[in-house]
C-alpha cells in the first residue's frame, strides 16, 4: 500500500508504465487502519475506487486530515472476502501489505485491514471483476500465497504483465451497479507515467 499516491487534478491516479485502468466505482465508503498521523490510526472516508491491472486506488471526496488517497497493489492484497450482512451494506474486506521504502526494514511494517462498503447502488459489476482480476494476477504471476506471506517479496508492478483485455470484453454489467468500465484509457493524452512505487522527483516519471 501507499498513502496519498500521485493524482491528476481531476482525481484520477497517475498511472504506472503499462498500467491499464479497468473501472471506477463512485459512492463507496472506505475503511483502512494503521494510517500514521491519524487519531486512532483508522480512516473512514467516502469517495471513488479505481481498479487497474496493477492496483486498487481509493480517492476521497474530501481530505481527512492529510489523507486524500490510498493505493493497494493487487499482488499485496490477501484474505479478501465479499460480505453480505443482513443488517448492513455489502462490502469487501481484506488485508494489504505495505510498500516498504527501500531504506527501511520490512519488520517495521504490518498488514493493513481494509473494507470497501457499497452504500450507493449494487455491486454486481464491481465484485466479479475485482475477484476475477485478483485471481488472474495471482495465476499469471504465481508469486502470492494464500497467507500473503509471499506478497511482500515481489515487485507489485509485475502485475502490469497480466493480460486483462479478454476479461474486460466479457465483463457482466449489472444495471443496478454504477461502476464505470473504461473502454478506453482516461488521460491518454498525458505523458506522465510512474515507474516505481518509491518516491522520486516528478521529472523522473515522464516517459
């Protein structure tokens, strides 16, 4: 994971090289724990989830303190589950491993617990695409275990090699689900591309 990834002025995440955005889902509530500098270290915010062949990115409608967005590499997500409680809204829960800076030890960081609540409309488009993409990324890369213990040993950008075109062409669209599927890439005119999860000067991200 990474707190506050780079965003365009319209809220779209700045893509990595070879990253393909699959969908965007507005009207979700996002919960994540262990956020430094936040009282109680847990964030609850409303906003938009973006899903690509590399990651999920939550972008808040309004900043919560210094928190504006949260980036979750698909190869670092594990223990994901779709929950349908009787008295509350449907949600996806799971764990995500942190993206550890190159100059720091992995032992200093622990897994984050997250939930994505679908409070506005259905989730019949988002949920199948999310689970199919996660499965495809794992199968293609074959570096992640059920426990997630292998997730922190791989480059999260390896997921960009996963072929997603066929999956997107056959995606089921639920009319009750306001998820937007990207038939062409947003911000295609921009040359700004990230090459690594590690912080670098902006000029080094331009291809």
